[in-house]
């Protein structure tokens, strides 16, 4: 087996690629395939995005064949996390996705569920959860069989070098949130300080979660998030992603994967 390729582990499926460009190609293919399956099975594709490098890695979806073959009219787009800034601000995850992706494909504008940027963090989190509850009621977003949580067809996450996913940061109280679907923080260790985020129960109720990580600066944290290293890293946010009834797939380039057991043990 080559060091690149797929490895099934207890922490999900690891897909390791030679370069970030290859990650982008395979990620587009994976998303297009899940969209097709969800539209066939449910009539909709409910997808949640994060911010960061993930969005430019999704860029191949704007190109052939996906721009023509994907059933964009069935996409319903959400954010797993958002910064509490205006939608025109350079820090806005909505703006990033809009500029790089959403404005380049024929989506239905009313299916894009961005976060209300005219409210406080607390109010915007409450409103977003309310909207989500209505969409779960009518099953535009599925519902988990084991909790009342939404069951997104796909939640896409990146991972920070501290191991955060969405806006769930290490050692933050927000990791313990069990009741809310969407919550907020006002003390993010990375700017901007105010953010909204899906909670772990929502992330872990999805049908599919993909965590996309590239670059050598993430290698050590990725090792702690995936491998058993002797010390207890069960509270590292990326390690807390564990969709019980769903699939977890890690899209990695070999720089990010370089410290993983699965990568080191194979030639
Ligand atoms: O809004 C955010 O800040 C993101 O959603 C965040 O969780 C991001 O995905 C990671 O920080 C990884 O970002 P990079 O891939 O750019 O390092």
C-alpha cells in the first residue's frame, strides 16, 4: 500500500493525497457524489460550510463537469460556524464562500441560509437555530434517529493548528453544550472574538462529516486528533468529532498526514 490512499481507522476514513491540489480534486468529487445520493434519497442536499482554507479547496466545484452536473437547485447551504461581523467584512465566512463559490454556481438564493449580521451574537445564534428548527420540521434538513438534532447530509470542517473545528476551541465551555444546536462565543482565541457555531451534538448527528486539513503546520495536532498517543486527548475538539450514525472522512495532504501512524507504517 502506498502512503497515500485510503485508510480505515477507528477515527474514520483517512484519505491521504500527494498534494493539496489533489485534495481539491477529490473533495469536489466526494461532495458531488454525496449531493447526488442525497437528492436521490431525500430530494434535497443540506450542506454546512466552515471558513478557512476549506473554501478555496472546494473551488473545483465551480468548474466542469460539476458546474453543469450537480443539481444546484436542490442545495440548501448553512454555516457550521460564522464570525459575528457584517456580511461584507473580510472576516465573514459567508463572504468568503460567496466570493469563491456560491456566486459562481446556479444556486437558488433563498436556499442560502447565512447568519443574520444585524443582530448580537446571542440573538443571531437563537435566530439561526429557530430557522433550522423550521427546516427540520419540514425535513428539508433531515432529523437524527437518536436525538432531535438536525441530520445534515454533509458538514464540512477545517481544523486549526490548536485542534479547533468550527468555532469549538480547546478548553472552551462550548464543548460541553448539549442542549443548543447553535451557540455563540465572545472570547475566541483567534480573531474575531465573537462567533456562532454548531454544537458538537449537531456535528455528530450528521450523515457525513468531512474534515479537510492540509499543510505541515497541522501535522502534530492531526496526530493527536487521530492516533492513540498514550496521553488523553479526548477533549481535543477535532477528536470529539464522532458522528455516531454517520461517516467521518478526513481529506489530508501528505504534509498534514506526515505524523500519522497510518502514513508512517505503510510504504
Ligand atoms: O471560521 C473559522 O475560523 C473556521 O470555520 C475554522 O474552524 C477553520 O476551519 C479552521 O480555523 C481551519 O482554518 P484553515 O484551514 O484556514 O487553517
